[in-house]
C-alpha cells in the first residue's frame, strides 16, 4: 500500500488532471477521448480516495512507533 503522503500527492495531481479534462470536454463536448479521460480520471480519483480512507483507518487503529513513548 502507498504511504498517506504519496496518496495525497497523487490525489492532488489527479484532481488537477480531472479539472483540465473537464475544461477540455467543455470545449470539445463530442470528443470521445475527452469523455474517456474525464471518466477514467474520476474512477482513478475514486480509487485513490478509497485507498487513502483505508490507509487512514489502518493508521488510526495501528499507530506507528513514533507515537509510542515506551522505552
């Protein structure tokens, strides 16, 4: 599984691609490639968000050693 920071960076990049794809689709509404890019970007973003949710859930149930103050 990817790290939380890596997922957040990838989500930000994918959100930017999605914004640009939507703008391109507005300009070219009949372009099949533009439609496909929007759909695939939305799906990939959804996958990344689910993966981030899982990573955050695992982290909250299994805190890393950095929070362990035992000696």
